[in-house]
């Protein structure tokens, strides 16, 4: 997975983490810390603005 919000959303939607980690079918993985990291380190995250012209 790329560390971008779009890839994270797609991975969660497809339940890619459950498959990659071989979790039982009904198990849910708490992706909160990963979500915070991705949104905190990406310029695509909500509420972030890119500064231009400086």
C-alpha cells in the first residue's frame, strides 16, 4: 500500500488488511493509528494545504 489517503481508503474498502494479515472473515482490523499516520504525513490528507510561491 502506498502511504496516501486514496490507497488507504481502497485497502479498507477491499478489506486488504484482513487478507494480508490472514485474519478470520468476521474480524475487523482497527486502522485508526495507520489512518492518522497516513493523513498526517500526506499532502493529500483532509485539511492540509500546500503552500506555493514561497
